[in-house]
């Protein structure tokens, strides 16, 4: 809904939200009401047939991304697809082919590339302030507990996909390179109710990586941490360090006998509100100015490959190599 | 222009910018162009005659506020007037009378009352977390050098008016009371070019105050500090302290052999962007829902009285008492 | 006892604690036991007669400083006297005369001049990093409630003396000048039990000052704040700001659903432990190398004069001028 | 020398430094002079023969630890041995056997266990504030470039041993368990001069670990980072996070047009000064009170095993399992 709200209410120039699609009737009704629009469809294909609609935002569950994105591309719509782009390499390739054939824009929802702090950090790193990059660490810890549909890792691709796709993209972005080999350790520490039926489910994961240009990457993901939405990144260079991210939700500190306390941000929607808006604006500009989005289908696929390799590494307890289109 | 941009581009619900007025022709042209509007007048009274215009934002130099606000009220327009509301008590009273007679809304541009951090701090203080308030310190240091029209304190009311009106309002807001007596010290430390012709000009001021309910207030103002736009507030209670404000412009820290460095925010427009938007939204809501703005004409007048008393204290080197409508 | 512990246990070179004096028998016994020494006197003059004792530390209640310091000087002992040096100008002058006549060293316990952070800040300011100094703010808020003997301001000189002597010295030190005129506001907010019998007692005070070289000073003091021992200083220059001090007692932050919390330092003994040690070491070095202490009797007297002027300002509700040896 | 200085000058109760040994004549001379002692030997065994010496501190290069510690134990001396305890399991076992047979105390120099912040963090974690521990991250980045004797990893065990032994111990300490399996990635990014002759040398390493009780560990090490001595730790629990460590060397921040800057600590000697002192004091107390040191020979051996397994993982590019006394 964050994209829908932006297009409906926050004045994204040259764009207007005309319709939403959702198979769940109640959600659809609430959505239309909140967004102040009259057109809601339970079947997204209906909208794809409307020639006056030029672009779509795909924010469905990840497992449906491939089908919807391919259909949208074939219908000639430009697409802003939420991360993860797809579930595996085959789906990613199908998307890339459809998009290329249709000649539409495909932007992947890696909104951190539009966040003012991340952009500033990227520019500092690129300017050489800390020398060549050696290691990028990126962490995303979320306060909310995993949804039950995530328990089956084979179907959901787990937190590596749902939570850490952003971190994977961040590492690639700061390092200007691809992942070569990953090793991951994971476990279920906070969801005992899932343990018996889904022994492979994990809510905490660390992944370390060799990158193709010799740099190092380290990613951590956690769900249900309660203390806040924690998205931090450290870029270690030859001669310096750049750190990005803070937990505090605002600039207020309360000092009492219990100590000095800041309240923390608890949702990515709050932390990245401006980034989402900038992302939505840039999507429209990319279409109108006919240029590539900052994060495109190849970036989406690259993240999917790391997710798959990471999940395999967790199960097989060995480093997994990404070569060409398949991890080994 | 920050209000104009909000109404023109940032989707303030139920409001639409239709025209701007500016006696300077080039500024007017640029303004219309940037805002994407066609109606620009050199004479604001022309717009006041248009019955389809329901509300105005007054962001002219402070010396013109009284004239414009009174004219706007008489024309039946609701008014959002930037701080300071006026130059003195007489002007303030003229405004209050005109607004009351016309039955229009008058909101004063104390946008800190709409800032998420300040609001959070206010709620914490009101909740009793730190006990009864004892002392409120509020500081505004600005990076930009004073404009030459500010040199003549008799005409401009100086930094106490242009910079610290916000701090005065903040102290009143957190203490839920009025100023009783103020003492101020000021000097010109950064504007040697003004020293000879305007010996009374100051670019640095500290003001301490007894408040009517016995609390204490301490305000500091500075212009041309270069290091950033520094707006911080400390509320000391019987048993705790709440601090508000930070200088860092984002969450990036660069760690090199030179130390660990954050870049600072350099403009109130960046620091209070969201607050201005919330202020503009609330102005419209106050009109539509027929309720009092958070900061109204009485708040505006109260700040003007402190400014005048502070300036007198600086010159006469003694504490100045505010009783009823006149300082002594 | 902090000095005694340093000399007894922390290996201050070329110095050895041989005796302590305290009229309270139990305290004396406990002191000797804790310090591992056998010589304790109820009457300090007994120790002054011992020619093998070369130096004394005076940490008695402020009202006794003058008598003890003068006696010590006459006995030819070098003296480290805790702040405040004395109760008024007459006592200060008596001390200065006795010390000069005896040719002994007198060091005043302004240990912030020996604190690594304050020294670093002083060097940065002196190096011109922020331009010429414009305003120094210094705050000391203490967690402990005032002792009953402080209630009678005429006898105790109040928090300005007991708490803010340090801040007064800090302002003088950073500005390299003396106070010219002070204005103070004070009140009793946390000690209702003292209100009736000691209507003049205050536990919260703000003092603003013109300094002789045109700089500005602002001091705040509070007792019983509960949230920690809060000693911070801000030096505002023409083109920058240096801030000193932090509340956090160590580098641990706990992030939970309640927020991110640091524990605060609760005693000056913890915050300035290293500074006290450095101060004690330098006292011995000043004696052995025959040089002036960093804070000497003239610094002590200067602070006493500000205290007296500030207390008079509170009562008479007007700015008080310090000229020569008497405030007006 | 940090231990020698503590025992010589900083008044460690019930201990006195009587002699130092160093085969390098000039270093020995300078050492004696600085420490104010007269007894310096080029041959440490000479001191071991002195029955009036009860305890020794072993701060020789790591490769000599085993020989010296074993000899010291056989001579009946209590031993404080700097980390790493030894080069491999065989050496570790030799040390453990000698110490056990001699009935002397062996304390390993994991001084972070004596650091006030680390101790506070440990207590918070143990108290359950953040729930059960899930993941401990520990990072040590040092500003100094590796010494040439470290280039040959086979002989030096590399940064994992010299730098990260502390982090390994920290993970074990916070998790109350041992390492089960480690995977490490390393590279040489800052020492091009070593590249050709020592292709295995690394100056940057990340190590991830499964712990025996199912918790996760992540360690990062770097040399020559220039920006400061950076020793931070994060303990992620089921429902919270505890962070330890800060870079700022003191509480001073300079705010100029270049931003807000803190100077960083550049040496472990500055960061852990108090911890070293506490460690030295506790060593003496353990001897006198006949109790086990906080970090004993088994802790030393456990860290050595992780170092060896990590170095093997780097070369063989696979996770290495630690079972019983040998990694696989």
C-alpha cells in the first residue's frame, strides 16, 4: 500500500493511481476507500487489458511476482516490482525475457538506493574517502514475527529472501560487483511453534560472501527482534569506515533515573518513507525519460541467486558458488 | 516559498495554490514558473478582492505583516502568518482585533509545534516522565549571515525576533505559561561591517526569563555560525531531562584518520520539511473543521512582547518585566 | 576522600599520605582504616605542627576553608584546597595574603582543568578551530539532594558555590578573562521541606554574564535531578562550536522494545576519577618544580566573587557588576 | 610493557615488579630505566631460578609462549600469559599439563573480561534483558599495519590469532559455550608489499561460527585501517540487542562547516587502560585467594583451536569443525 498511497495522495508528478487489484474482497474495498479511488478489481488481468493504464506496481506475495510481471510486460505495462523479484533463476530469466521482448521498464523495489543516507554513503565511498572497499556488512533486523506462509522455506525462500534481499542488493551496489560464493548459518530462535512442522525454518541468519572482485560481504537477518526495525550498513575500506543507519525514531532523548533512552523506529515504512517516495518518482521519470531504473531486472536476478545459494548453503552446510546462472 | 511549494506540489488535501503576490517582478515570475501557476500579482490586495480565494499565507518581511494580515482579515481570508506575527504590541493588537471582527482563522508559523520530535518531547513532558518542568532551554543558531535590513534593530527587532521567535514560543509551549520578566545580553561578533553604523546590532544573544508560574527559561540565538542549523531544546524537570534536536543531516558517519564525522543540516527548510507540511495541512483542517490553530494570534503576540522586552533589556542592561500589554 | 585515596593507594609519585584530620571521631576511624594509615587527628593544627609534613589537602566544609588554609600557609605547608576557595572576598584576600607571605603553593580543586576531554576542548578552542570565542555555556546538574546545611544561603552560598564553582572557573578558563557583570534567576523546585524556613534557598539556578572582554557566559546548576551527574560545556565561537561532556557511564547500549538505553554516570567521582588523579599528581609536581598550579588562589577568588554577585543578583533581581574587589 | 608499568607504577596492591627479561639489550635497558628498576636479564630462565619471585607476566611473541609458560610453571611461578596462549593444540596441551602438575595459576590476557563496559554488557545479557542469546558479533579493527613477522601465517597464525583472539574469547564468554564449526574468508587488501612472498597473508578476515549450544558467532578482524582502534561487540538476543564499544577517544565534539567530528581512540592501550589494571589486580588476588582466573588455560586453548580452524578454513575454503581436541 505504501506505493499506492504515494501515487494516490503524495503528488508523484505525472502519475495518477487509477485502480488497484487484490483477490481478497475486503482488502480491496478497504484499499479503494482509503486511497479514494473507485476502481478495484479482484483479477489483475482485467487492469492489464486497459490501454489507458501505462504502468503497474507489483506488490503481491513473492511467489506470484513472476506470473504477474510477465503478464504485465506482455500487456506492455512498465513495471515497478517489489523485492524479491522472483523465487529462482528460471523465474528471473522468464521475467528478463518478457521485459526485454516487450521493451518496457522493469524497476525492482530496492528503495535503499533512493534513501538519502544510503546515497550519501555511496557517494562518499565512490569518492575514495575510505580507499578501495574491503568489506560491506549489512544488517536487517525486523521487529515483526514471520508470517506462517514463510515457514516453508522451499516455498517462501525464507528471511534471506523476504528480509535480506535489500542487504544483498546493498552489498552489490557498494561493491560494484557480483557475489561469487556464499556461506550461511541459520536457525529458528524465536518461532518455536514452527519448529516441529518446519524444521528448516529459520528466523536468524548470517551470510558471508566472497565477491567477484575479491571484496568481502557479510549479511545478517533476523525477524521478531522486538527492539525495532534495525537496518544498518558498514562499509570498511582500506583506510576508513563509513557507517549508515540509526535506530532512533526521532531526536528526542529522555534522561531519567532509568538512564537515557531513545525510542526506536519500528517499521521500514517509517524509516524509508522518503525513499519510497523518491523511488516512485524515479520510476515515473525513468518511463518518461526512457532510461534504466537504478535497480533493474539484472539486479533483481542477482539478489535471487544469492538467496537461493544462501538457502542451499544453510541446508548443505557448505559454501555455495554462484557461477553464471546456477549456484554450485 | 516553502508553503507555496507545499500547496502547489505536495498534495495538501482540500487546498490548491492559485496565485502568489510579490512586488518584485523577477521573483514573482520565477515563483510562478517554479510553482507551475499562471497567476502572479505585484499587488497582494488584488488577490484579496478575489472571492474564490479562501485563505492566504503571509510570508512577507516582518514589518509588513500587520498591514497584510489586517487587510486579509478584513477581506475575510483565513491567514497563516509567518513568525514573528508583528513588530510590537500595537500591531499585535490591531491584528487580533481585525481577526476577531472578521471571524477568520489566524495561524502563526511556529512550525516546531508540528515537528514529530518536538511533539514527542511535549507529550513526554506532559505525561510527567520528568516531573514538573523547572527550566526550558531553547537554542537556535543559524549558519547564514544576517541580511543588511536586519542591522537596524529598531526596524528589524533583530535576531531575537527573526531567529528566536521560535524558541520563545517553544518555552511558552512546554511551560504552558507566559513570560514574566526577561534579561538579555547581546553583541555583534561576526558582522564587523555593521559595527560602526549600527552599534546596536547583535548577532549573538542570550536571554534568561522568569515565567509566570515560576519556571525558568533560557534562550540563545546566533547568526552566521557556519557549522550548521542548530535548533535544540532541553526541558529540565524535577526528576529528569528531555533533550530534542540533533545536528546530523542524516545517519551517515565517516570514520577516517581525521576522526568520525557527521555532516550537519544547514537549513531550517531541511530540518523542518515535514513540520512545514504538517503545519500547512493543519491550517486547512482548522479552517474546514472550524477549530483554533495550535499557535494562534495570542501566541504570536506573546512572542512579540518577549522580543520587545528582550531588545529593551539589551539596551538598558536590566531585567524587563512584561505586565499586561506592556513591558516595564 | 578522593584525594586521600589517590595519595594512599594510587601511587602518586613522590608523595605519601601520612595522616588525616577530622573532628568527627567515627569518620576519622573509618578513614584511617580504609586508607591503611595509623595517624588520624581530630584537630588539624596538630598535623600542621609536624615539620615532616610538607603539603595538605583541604577538603573540609567550605566555611572552614579560610581558617584552615591560612593556618596551613602560616605553617609553611603547600595547599591543595577544594573549591570553593572561600565564602567571600575578605576571606579570599586573607588566603591570598597568607599564601603570598608564606611563599607556599596554593592550588584550587578545579579538577576539570585536568580532565582529558576539557583539556582537549581547551586546546581546540585555543587553536582557533572555531574562531574567537563568543559564548561559553557550562552546566552542572547533580543527582543528589542538597544537604540541610546548604539551606541557609547566607551561610552556604548555595548551589552557585557548591555546584557551579566549577562552571564559573570553566567559563573563565575558556574565555581567558574575568566576569564583568552577572544576572541570575533561581528557585527551589525539589526541596519543599526547606521552603518555609529557608525561603531564599534554591536548587536550580541560571546565571548569564558579560565577560570583561565582551564574551558571554551562561551557567546552569541543579541539585536533585535524579537522572545522573550531568556536567556539559558548549563553547560557541565565531564559526563553530565545541561540545564537551556526555552522560553515558560506559559504552553499553541496551536496545529493547522499551527503546535504546544508556546508563548514566551518577557521581562526579566516577566522571572525573582520572582528572582528580592528574590534579593530585600535578599538585606534587608544582611543589617539586616550583611552578604555579593551573588553578591558583586568584582563580579561586575570581570564582568566589561570581558566586557572591550571583547570589546578590538572585535576591535583588538585577544584574550585579563585579568591579575590582567588590560587586555592585 | 603495559603490565610492567602497572606493576611498577600504578600501585597494584600486594605486588611489586622486581625484574624484567628481554633478549634485546637496548629494549631491556630502556625498560629498566622507564620502570625504575635495576634488575634486567637477557635470559628469562635466570629469573625463574629466583625463589623470591612468585609470579611472571609473559608478553613475549606468541611463538615463545609455550616454552616460557611451561618453564615458568615448572619453576613454580604463577603466570599471566598474554593472548594468544599458544600456536596450536599441542602447545596448549603442554601448557595445561605443566600448569596442572605445578599447581600454579595460569591467567590468559583476555582483558576485555575486566573492562567495565564489557562486564556491564555481560551482566545485562546474563540477566535476561534481551532473552536468550542468538548471535554475538565481535569486531576488532586496528590502525597499525601488520609487523613483517606476521606475514608468514604458518608461523604467526595471522590476525585471527594476534587480533581476533579477543573476539573469539568474547563470543565464548557471552554465549557460555564453545565453537563447533567455523568458516572464514580472508584477504590481503592493505599490505601489497607482502603479496608476492606471502600469498597466504591476510589483513582482513571475517569468520562465522556455529556454537555448540546452537548460537551463532560472527567475528571480523582488520589491520591497518587507519581510522582508529575499533573494538565493538553486539549481542543479539531473542528480544533485544546489547551493543558495546565506541570509537570516540573522549567526550569532545567539534562542530564546524566541515561537520561534527569526534577524535577516535587509536590504541588498545588507551581504550583498555583500566581493564589492564583490573586484570593485573585480579591476577594477584587470584593467587592470594587461591581461585581460578576469569580466563584460564582452557579458555586460552579454546581460542587457539578457533584460530587454527579459522586459518584452515581460509586456505581450504570450507567450514572446519572443532571436535574434541582437533579441528576437522
